[in-house]
């Protein structure tokens, strides 16, 4: 992700790259699953690229179909993964 790129723009770029689809098409669909070729294999490829680019690992329990329904749901998935977790006793 570049410094001037929002998380949503980064997700658009990755989905566009994986599918070979114009970014405008990625932005215009109601759900990502409405995009031709956006299937379980595409989800794996998108997730792999996002994890690599952001140097994160999404916890397996968060990897559910609903997390990949829309651009916003993917951004929320990344936000949840990047959010600091609380240590016991409320300390981080």
C-alpha cells in the first residue's frame, strides 16, 4: 500500500489485479461475488496478497465468506486484524 492510498483503494487495487478487471468495475458492484471470477480461489489470492503487502496474518476464525462480500467488509477484516489486542488486565 502506498502512503497516499486508502485501505479501500488498496483492496480495490488488489482485487482488480487478481481478477484482471478494471478498478471501476470492482468499485461498482454491489458485492465482490458479483464480479466475474471472484470465487473461493480469488478470495485466497486476494487474502494472500493483502497479508503479504501489509505483513499481517489474518486469524483463521475471521476468514469467513461474509468478510469478502464487499470492499468495506474486506477493509473491516483488515482493520480487525491490524487493531491492537488487549492483554490481560486491560494493558496492551
